[in-house]
């Protein structure tokens, strides 16, 4: 890409509504543009980074055998009424009607819809287990959207759903996803701590939040510092993944909604206590038959009896990760991107003089060579002073 052709509307000053660094830097560097409160257009630079994060998430889901599909953003209210969540979900759900007066909604999550798909398609235990996921836009009508893409109304999210025959088998699926999340965040050069957390409107009795440390985080976290010393090794069998989760679970790590001071002081020595803030970047839940039972999602067993499938739900905020990575890694007002998601692999910054194009010709040859070898390069072909070039072009690369 030639810098002169790159659509990147820069802002000289911080917008008044931007209170944290990720929001300020994403607006000023032309990554996003606010469309309305809590809703943003993703411009080429920001969109490119988000799509790279999406691909890493996809690859790690595929590695554990999850299958990708795509569900619609608009859902029928009927299945939500069937599950009992239509009235209970609250005002965050955007409820609408089509021209025939049929009640619809803009999906804030997909437990009901995926259960409906599964119950219409799978009838026998022989087809289990199943792991299905999609990466799609969601909408939640936040009362106070803030912090840019960190807490907005419309967001890009990966959600996966597991279907199993028993609690024991479902736990294997849960552990697979637990491991896949650790691998995903490691590839993004993030240290994400799995923390015991409340399940919220999703429901269930087993849940982990994956939290990265950042002073601008909304969650207050309490943890044993030794959890950072756990080494994440490659694993491809259920037993080793099960053991990995046991290692994490033996260390105290909770968000503020589950914090109990007496328990914290009892389990963690003072010198190992960590109290700070963090940003939630992923959340996994196991809720058994919470949805399969009211939605009558069952399979035939070997003995002819029926059983409700056991389900789990697993989310990663793909668009939120863009802001979270900035918050975790920015330095002196400069965004520091992990190599795996950097918008460009190489920036070429030639010195161009009015009557001497020799440097640019050489730079263009290098640029074409890199492009021909599938290396994504940015060529600064503007006629600005060299110091200005370094300031602008390098900030896009890093």
C-alpha cells in the first residue's frame, strides 16, 4: 500500500469523549470513526488489525475441532420466549418488529438460536460431541457506552457452543476451550489470567473470565502472583489439558464480584497477593441443560431413552481485543502491536527530494519485491520531511 492512497483520516487533538488511551489513539490514528453513541465504523487500518485477530481466533478454534458456521444477527423472539429469557434478559436487548408485526430482536448472544439449529439436526448420541462456533456482530443496548470499542453497543464477537452427552464429556469440551483461549491470547502476546467469575445472564454454575492486566480495566481483580509462572505447553490430549486446568484452578484468581477477603488472606500469602485492575477479553460458561431442557433439545441414547444434551458457551470479544491490546501495550502514546497482528510487516520510508527520485525508485523496487513475496509492506510516497515521515509511518506499523 502506498501511504498517499491509504484512507486514514487523522485527528490532531483528542476528542473530548475519549477518556482512555485506546479510544484516543484509535480515533486519532484513523482506525475507527464514531457513527452514533456506542457505535463505530471500522476504517481500513483498524479493520485490518481486527481481521488479523479474528483469523488467530479462528485458527485456534479449528485446532480443537470446532466447526465454523454463521448465524444471523436478527433472531425470532419465539425461541427466546420458549427458553424463558425474552423478558428476563433486560433492556440491553434491542427488540423490533417486522412489517407483519412479528417480534424479532437483534441478537445479543446465540444460545437459543444454536440450540434450535442443533435440535432440528441431531437426534442420536452417535453424533456427539459437537463444537460449533461463529464470528458475528452482536448488539447490546448499553445504558452508558464508554471507552470506545471496549464497551460499546455493537461489537464483533466469537461465540462457540458445545453439545455433549454427559457432564463428564461436557467437562472435556470445557477444558478444550479453556486451553484454546490460553493459546489464542498467547499468540496475541497477552498474559490472560483465567479467573473464576459469575455467569450473569448466560446462566450456569461453572465459569471463567480471561482477564489481562491494565490500569484502565473495569474489573478489579484479586490473584496469586504465582499464577503468572505457569508454563503453557503444547497439548493434544484430554488428560494433559485437564491437568493444566487443575494447575490454574489451584491458584486464587477472582474478579471483584466473587472476592472474599477472608478467603483471599487465607489462601494467598501477603507477598503473593496481587490486587489490580484488568480487562475481560474472553468468558466461558458451562450450564448443562439450562437451554436444552426448555427447548426440548434431546438425543436418543443407546438404550432407546432420551436425554437432554449438556451445553457450554464460549465467547471472545474480537473487536474489544483491539482496544485491550492497545491498553496493555501502548508506550509513550505509541501503539505497540504484536507482530502477529501488526497492520503491516514492513514500512519503507525513503527520503524524497524534489528533483531527485532515485531513492524513491530504489524504495519502490524493494516494495514490489516484498509484495511479490507476500510480505505486506507500506511505502511512504509522500513528500514530507523525513522526520515527519518516521513519526507518521512508524506509528502505523508498530
